[in-house]
C-alpha cells in the first residue's frame, strides 16, 4: 500500500472481471457476451463515420443516440442518459443519488460491482439475503435509508422479478432513488420502463453489450425522469464531457434502428437457452429458471469448482463464483448451438 494513495484508493476493493483468454480454441461462455455479431448496419455506420471527422470531438450530449433510444421506449430524449458502458452509468448513479453515511440496500447475491462502488464512494450498505430459492422479497427493501439497487433479471442467479414487486419497492421508497439494473432484460418478460410514467424515483439502467452485441463499443444508458437524468449529466460533465466516441455513437444508433436483426438474434439465444436447460436437467443438473442469456446451475454430485477447472482444461470457459451460498453453482453463457454442442461433448467427456 503506497503512502501516496488517497483514502479512496486505500479503501477500494476493485472489481475482478471474467477471464479474457485470447485463445482461438477456447469456447468462451463466461462473460455473457452475445454469440452473434452486431447488426450489419453497425459495421456500415462505423465505416462511414471513420473519416476525417475523427479529428473532431464527438457530441458531448449524444443527442442522436438519446433520441433513438427515447423513440424506442416512447420517451423524450430528456429521459435518456448515455454512458461508456452500463458500468460507467452505474458509477455515476452511485455518485449522483447515494449519500455517504446513508446505507443503501442490494441483494447479497447480485452484481459484484455494487460493493466495489459502495466502498469507493464511501457509501454504507445493507446486503439483504435472498430467500432460500434465490428470489427477492420486496418487503426487505421498503423504507431504505439511502436507496435501493438490484439487477432484474438478477445476475448471477438469472431470476426475474415481476413489475408488481418492483412497484411495491418504489411505492415504499418515495423519497429515495430505486435503481433497476436491466442489463439482461431483453431476454426477459418485460422492462420496468412503463413504471417511469408513475414514479420519478425510478432509474433504469441498460446496456448494449448483451442483446445488441456491442460489448466492444462500450455503450450503456439510463432511463429516468429529467431530474434524475440531469443529475447524471452533472456528474459526467464533472469528469469528462466526451465519454462516447463518434464510432460508438453511430454504431449505437444503427443497432437500435435494426429492430428485425435484434429480434432475430435475441430469439435465437432464447431458443438455445431453452434447449440447453432441458439437456442439463436431463444430466441431473438443477437449472434456475433463467430470463437472461446465461444459466445458473448446480449438480448434487458434482463439485462446481472442479467442473469449472476441468471444462477450462478442455478449452471451455465458464464462470465460477467462490462465494457463500453459491459456491457449488456455475454460470454458463448461452453461445451458438454449435458452441453449446461442443460444451456438452466436453461435459460428457469429463463426467
């Protein structure tokens, strides 16, 4: 620990991302990336933008992409904020809406970046235990001192919380911001976006990394009241006015415009997810009912850590969390049908 570090650096406990192994023989099922490429319109848009205009700063307000997303959800652009990946939007949200000294609430099994931000920004937390079946009880989140955040569907459990339960949480936290992290919602029943009409304390955060296959462009966004969006803009502009580059802006617009391609690839992922679920259950695995592009599974006779290691040795990379309550679960990203067939070949081979 350096004597030159600030107190923020000293108390930080950085997030550890999923392994990024550059091996052409590796089937990568560990970071929930989309197995299909982005829309062809994205490549065309980026090629057209890659000209002399790159010498100029991009738009600090990103209005073209904000307008495209607003139209998609039948909102105004003033209800949309764009960030450099949803993780940046989450970080700005912690700074904009949560106060040091006032405890926020999130599930004990949840996205592992939440405690990282809480420590960094000196925000106390109440980690609320999920129920034995890993579902979330809305009553546990009523009347939070500092606010509430949770993913829906949850990661890594893959479970979805219905909108009635979300509305209960919003109604019982009227003076605090409730953040619903919808990174995987396009693979689920529905977004909470319609609740924005009734609740000005709701902030929805989504990403273009998963269902729109743009993890490499780093685009995330928030949907909320103009008041909340202005708060995010103030935080962003206190760090960097130009967080979204020109290529990402046009690529994002093109991805949103191509609704047919989005629907086609999303449905392919869901179909593969349903097939893989049945195959795993036939092999004796317990598979939580997923509404994401991954599965969270366990087996009564197989050690999860050993499964992870054996699969990796055979060039199949999945995610293992060495954490209480889920230490015998593995998380499997849904790949193409061909990738999942190879996954099963290896799984059967290692026994």
